């Protein structure tokens, strides 16, 4: 009905046409943006509910991540309300309001919107922050300690073993659920940052320092951690698997991990491994291979990933890694062994795949 | 100001004569004529230099934008191999570097150089040749840094250049040196521009424009100029330490020898956070000029806005640690910096609500500039709100270094800077070019940019929270990152296309389009006095201002201006002249002769650039030769273009007033420029001192027991001689002012000898104490302080020699003594540098030493 009335008006008073056209155009813009906004919000909400990858901060498996995920929602709602208020004021001020406004009203607006409300909201937020922070990352002196060193582009891991001796591992972190674990984070080369989004926030690994990070994993499962600080060419390829286990299962696993390699020392692959000098960089406990440069391979086949979270642990992946190291991971320190005969590669890979 | 009605009437009667006015205009045209042909590039006038500067900054921005599109194309799908990891890392490093150093900050300088004099009714800025020098430096440095990517030699350590990744010469190559030296050069140019603009706002306002009548843009320029002065030098200090480590193996950031990579992070972010506001405030300044025009009423809460701008500037220096929340700092400092980071939202809010109040009270005329301003608000507020989130330290532990932060910073910078700048482009284009930009193209551009931006960057919030880190050249499939990344890529290309409309609108030929009407938006501020097409003289006559919006409030303002009924309506001697006024009340105090076109500044910039470029490639001979040539070019520029002895003491500036042509000491612009420059110099020096005490806090035994203190003799001798030179220089200034021209040269020669001896002794001191700078961070720190001091003493010697030569040439006399005033001022700061260095190096080990 309104439409026809406008049209009639335009017919009768053609000089209005331009103005109403502008009006209609604007109305269309508003409804178009409004619809787009609503659709986008729905789409985002739908995908949010669905998307819970193993590396998401919202796929909560730790106390800190849990607190931050709920804070996120609170902040998003508050931000949404503030945004609508500010933009609403702007739209009202530029498009709707007509006629002069009292100076007093304007001053109250500046004071209320610019000073009073933000001070109140931000003051509350800062108080909350300080209070929450004091409850997070409180170390448990009796708890498990794990030393993790970020190196280009993999992770050196050493657990405090059952007998007090360190247990060397790499590219995978296993944690007991419900316990407080302290990580000692360091780096021998450049700055990295240790991050398991599902469990807690990140902490940098800085050469010359040891930073402590306290984790409180809550939910058993398999997650993914990643280097968050740009650390050179293959920064994007520096991840690790995270396995949160029930405490008993964890204890059993650690005891197993502390044992030397399980595969037969008569395996032909071991001989080739040693013959080609792999042992100069890699250690396989229980064999002559005792290199410290690269990852410890004692139980490499029991891990969830290969090459620092980028390949599965399969015969094929092992062969690919050994022969095309720098295609898989640009500038990796390990040279590719593509000059070895295929059969030898397969034998070495077969041996490694048996290191459960 | 004393107003002599009789004289004003006389002035008006005189200006009634059209023939006289025509003759005046011809003389002004001749004085301010823009050179033609290839000599065009010798122009130094703010309208030319400002234009080149703006165009170059936009060109660099387009280049950096293309890099961003490459980045987005690579990330469109998981496991993509469109570009190599190495190229990707160069691309994002250069994208960030160029957007920050070659666009966001320079565009402020560019626009301010272009607009500020016009807004202040001045004919030019006080040091046009300094602007030209700054521009050429910027161009050379920018081309050098950006060009590196064509030789696969671009920096790839991230725009923040964290060591040890970037000090490791095996992993960082020449790219890191290009970053450090190329950008140091540009930072020097930025400081030069800041000095120019600060003096411009303080001393070149038109008579009557008391400080509280200054257009808001002027206030913002002042605040941002001062911020540059204190924010850029820490980075320059960091660059110095960095290059010393890369070239000479001094271990500032090497933990094996006592260094600490975190020192760089502190210095970088002490620069880097204020930088955000250095970018944001000038854009808000444009909004502050646009809003009253389209509301057709004065701004609301002028004093609130000024206070808020100053407050933002202050607070922004106390937030840098929020970029370091994950470095393992103690929780108490995290809490403090969280609070400070939240606090900065308050002055920002005040500014936004003041603008909204003006819009509410006015009748808003909608047009393309307002469209971009509204879009800016919608985008920036989201960036501000996510900023409030990441300022919460524990939340930042999750969000830091993820795409959430990428989204946040782009919302802040594009909403807080790019959209307002485009609004400013549409708003000021008719003033600068005389033609309107197309509203149709402008609206199309706006909607494409607005929609493209949000489609591109909004999903990054989610993908960040879903765990995707920044600066990754690839990502695995299966984590739900595919859709948001594809959206981001599509949005980025839509956004870029929208921006191309702006570029096309700006560059398309407009020959047949009619000229825009004068003061097309019916604005109230002085820049809209500009005629269409504009004349090169800047202003026809320098207005007498009694209102913040003189075009709205002062009767017959434009007519009086056009008919030369204000100050300096003529250029009797056909020289370029503008008025200098007092800082608070804007009383006319000097008629300043500003220099005209020259290539000297171009050569000075070329050769100074040569020093940095040749040093990058370790071509030391070429670097030294280039340095000597640069020094010659600068001296020639100063000799022929500054402190010129006028042919008469004072001149008639109209309205019955006269003003001196020559002024020295604290009333002159040159003295202020030196003072302001040296404030920046001091902040670089104190950043080095900060380094010394930083090492003291991280090491239990710093300085190592007994180090440095065992041979204080040479240090003390050097310091004593340098302080003697300072005394001799300041005394020479005093005796010359007193008219004693006989004692002056003797004192200067004594000062030179003392300075030379002192410098030699100071440099010998750490060597005599057996300090090996490559062995440990302590000797390296002592050495760097000594070198800094010695270089300043060396520059002081050059200046003393210059004064001696000027004196011999009768260009420096008891009456005309600018040179010695400024050199004496320089030496005051050298004296502070010497005293602080000595107290730290010799004194501190006694009180704070370890062992």
C-alpha cells in the first residue's frame, strides 16, 4: 500500500522523485544489509556449532581453555551489544535525527558514552582479569614435569620418568587427565611458541630462558598442538600430537616409553640405519644409535604423527620422509636420502615402523 | 595583538586598487612559480612535495596490497603450492613492513605536508627543503626495500624481525640488512617530517589563531609529531644494536654471550605500539575535519577531543608489553599492562562520541566522504572491541599469534586508517586537484570495499579461535579452516577490486570535467580558501583569524582574503615569504623567508641513501665516498639556504605592522627545529641506556665484577674535554651576542680542539680498559654508548667548523647569529649525552655492579 502511495505522490509531484528515489534506495540498502547480516550470523552460528577441530580453542580439554572459551562468548555478546549501540547512535545521528540538539545533551552523550560507560565496563573487565589470572597457571610442586624444547622445526620432549631419569621422546605430548603438569619450555635456536589450543594458552620458547607453562588437561582424547611464533621457513609445518590419557593409562604408557626399543636388534633395517649414519643424529635406545641432533626414534611407530605433526606414521609416509625430506618440509636440517636404493629405504622404513 | 584601526583603513584603501592587486599577484606568482620541465623535480614547495609524497605512499600501498593478494591466493585452499614457503614468508614480511613503514606512517606525513600549511593559512612549511629531503629519502628507501623481492632477497623474518632468527646470517641473509638499513633511513625521514610539522603547527599559524583556535587537524599533527619523536628513536636504537650484531658480531641478542633476544622485543614494541596510534590519530584528524563540514556545524567538545588525543598519545607509550603477554613475564606486569591497554579505549571512545554528538546536532549531508566515515566507524569499532578482548592477558594467551589477531589488527587499521584516508581523499581531492571525484564510482568503491573487507576479514576471527596460527604458508585440511579461508580470499579480492575503483577515479583523465566550485562542501576552515584551480602561492594573503571556522563566522572573509586585505598581500622583493607567529597567541613575530627550488636536497638524499644501500652490501669504500658526498650536499644546502642575511632588518607585513626578517634563538623556527630534533635524539640515546639497565635486570652480575671501572682515566679525560668544548661553545655564543667578535673565533677553535681531543680519548677508553665487544654483552654495551657519544661529538665538531667558516664569510655575525645559537643548543644535548654515558659506564659499576 505504502508503495502505491509513494508512486502516486511522485506522479503528482514529480519534483519529489529524486528524493524518494534516494529514500527507496536507502531503504533497500538497509534491508539488504540487514538480511545479509542475519544470514551471515546464522551461517556463522551454524558452522561454529559444527566446527570443533582437534586444534580449536573451543574444543575444550583443559581448565584454562575452558575458562577462556566461556569468556569468549561473554565478550562476543557484550561486544555485539556495544557495537549495535554505537552504530545505532551513528545511524540515528546521521540519518534520522533532525533539528538542533541541546549542548547539554551532547555533553552528556560524550561523557556517558566516552568516559562513564567504558570506565565501568573496562574496570570490571580488568578486575576480573587480575582475579582470574591469579587462579590460572598455579604449578603443582608434586605434579609431573616435562621439558619441551622447540627446535627448527620439531619438538624435543623429555618426561620426568618413574625412576627420576628423563625419558626422551619427540613431537608428541602425552598428559594425564585431571592432573597439573608443569612444562619447562626452552629453545636452542630461535623463538618458538608452544600452544595446545584445546588445553591452554600459549607460551614462548626463548633461547637463553626457560619458561614454565602449567597445563591442567581435563578430558582424555587426541588433540593437536602447534608452534605459534613464526620461526623460519617451515614454521607452518611444526605441530605435534597431544594425547590426554586417564592417569593410570598414562603411568603405564610412561613406563613403556621409558623402555628401550622393542624391535629386534637383528633387524636388517637397523643395520642399514646405522650404516648410513642415521645414528649420528637420531637415538634409538637399546641400539648403537645415540645421536642427539634430531628426534629420538625409540618408539617412533607408537606416535600419532611423523615429521612434527604433518604425516601419518605409515610405511609409505616414512619412505616419503626419508627420501623427500625437504619437499615435505622446506629447509629441514635432515638431508634427503633419495640416493639410497628403494629396497634399502623400504627396509629402513619397515624397521622404523616396527618401533612401537 | 595591537590593532591600529587607522593602519587597517590605510591598508584597505590601498588594496581597493585593482591594478595594484594585479601587480601584487604577479609578483607572488613569480616568487612561488613551480619550476617546469625536468626542473619540476627540484620543487620543494609543500603542495608539490606533499603530492609526490601522497602518490608514492599510495603506490607502495598498492604494491603491498598485491603481496597480500598473493598471500591470500596461497591460503585459499589447504596444502596449496602456488608459491614456495620462502616466497610466502618474504611476501607476508614485506606486506606488513611496507604497509606500516611505507604507507601508514608516511601517508600521515604526506597528507600533513600537503594540507597543513593550507589549514593554517601559511604559504609553506618553515623548512620546505627538509620536506623535500624527507620525500626523496622515503622514495629511495622504499624502492630499495620493496625492490628486494624481485631478487629473492627480501627480508623474511616477519615485520617484527625477532632475533635470533634474524641475527642468524645463515637464515636471514641480506634481506634482514635491507630491512634494518632501508627502514632506518626512512625512520630518519619520518623524524625530519615530524620536526617540520611540529614547528609548523607551533609557529606558522596565522595571526589571531590562538592555540585554542587551531583546527583539530593541527592538534592531531602536533600530538602525532611528538609521538614520532619518542617512538621511532627506540627502534633506531634497536636497529643500531641489531646491525652491530649482524655486521660486527656484537652479542646484544645472543644469549650464549649474555645478550637477550627480549631486549629487541621491548625496543621494537616501545616503537610498535605507539606506532598504531601514530597511524590512527592522523586518520581521525581527517574525520575531525570532515564531520563538522557534513554536519554543517562546529565540532562538539573541541577541548574534549584535544585532551583525548593527547591522552591517547600518552597512554599509547604504556602498552607495549601487551604484544609480549606470552613471553613469560611475571603476572603482576601482565595485569598492569592489561589495565593500561584497556584504558586507552577511553580517550578513543571520547573522540568517537564527540563526533557522533556533532553529527547528532547537525544536519547531515550524505556524500561519499561521509559514507567512508560511517564505514570506518562500523569497522573500527569492531577492531576496538576485539582489542579490548586481546588486552585481557589470559585471553591473549589463546588469541596471540593467531588469525584472530590478524582480523583484529586489520579491523583497526583499515577501519581506523584506510577508510578515513579514502574519505579524506574524496573530501580534499577537489581542493587539491580542482575537480570532483565521481560520487557514483565512490559509492561503488565503498560498497565493494566494505563488503569485501568484512567477507575477507570477519571469518578470520573464527579461524583464529579454531586454532589457526598466523604466518603459515600452508595449513592442513580437516580442521574446519577451509571455508573461512576461502571466504577470506574471495573477500580480499573483492576489497582490492573496490580499491581499484578509487585508484581509477583518482587517476582517470578529467580534462573535460568542469572545475569544482570553490569550497565545494561549504566547509568552515582555512584550507577551503584555495582557489580553483589552485595558485602556487599557497594563500593570497595570510588571514587574520578569530574563529575556529572563519569561513563560516568571519564576515566577508573570503573577499578580504582574495583582495589581499590581510597580511603579506605582496612579495615586493619577489621572495618566498610566510609569517612566523608566537606559540600561544599567534602574534606575528617574524616574516620568514623560505627557500625555493633546489636539487641540493635531492642529492643530499641520494648520497645519504647511498650510505645505507652500500653498507647493506658491505661496499665500505663506496659507502664512505657516498657519506662524504652526502655531507658536502647537506653543507651546501645549509650554507646557501639557511640563516640568510637579509638585505634589511624588517619589512612591512600589511595592516600597519612590520616584522623582522631575521630571528635567532628561542624565537626562531630553526632553534625549535634543533630542539625538537634533539628530543628525538635523546630518546634514541635513552633507549640505549635502557638496554644497559635491561641487561642489569636480567643478569645477576652486570656489569661483571671490576669491568670498566678499572681504567676510568681515559673516560674521565674524554668526558672532561667534551664538557670543556661545550662550555667554550656556549660561551662563544654569549660573547658573540654581546658583540665581542674578536673572542668568538678563538673560543670556537678552542672548542674544536677540546672536542677532537675528547672524542679521541673517549674512543680510546674502552680499548684501554681491554673491553672486547665481541666477547660479551657488557663490553659491547659500553662500546655502543661510547660510539654513540663520539659520533655526536664528531657531528658537533663539524658544526663548530661550520660556524667558524660562516664567521669568516661574514654570514655569522653578532647580529645574525642563528648558526651559533643552534650549534650551542646541539652542544647542550651533547653535554647531557657525555654526562649520562660517563655516569653509566664509569659510575654505575661502583654502585650497581655485580661480583
